C-alpha cells in the first residue's frame, strides 16, 4: 500500500477531502521524522513505536580490497509494533 492508497482510503472512509488528508499525513510524517532526528521516540498506543536504536562501533571487512574498516557508532530509526498490531497480523 502506498501513501496515495492510504490517502484515498482515509478520504473514502471519513468523507474528508483528499487534499486535506494528504496535508495531514505529510505533517504527521514530518513530525515523526523531526522527533527521531532529535532522538525522541514516538509512541502510538495500540499501533507501535518509532524508536532510535544505537548501533555500536564495529569492525568490518572490505572483501574486494582485503582490508578492515571501522564503522563508527551511529543511530538508526526502527519501528516496534504494539502487541495488538502483532496479534492482528498473526491471525
């Protein structure tokens, strides 16, 4: 399902104009992105959490050059589904 599909479904189910729904979804995604950039987790009860995970520094190998490189510590965004969502998907 794409963003356009989501906009169409919400507009159809609520009767709200597609343009308004699109603006709302864009604002939601921007707010989540800004929160994660500031290393603030986003919790949506019953749906899931957008969290920042810290990856530790590690040593990796470049096989083609046969050298080792150090990958520094860094943050990555992750989504952790709520228990209700996980159970619904399993059924």
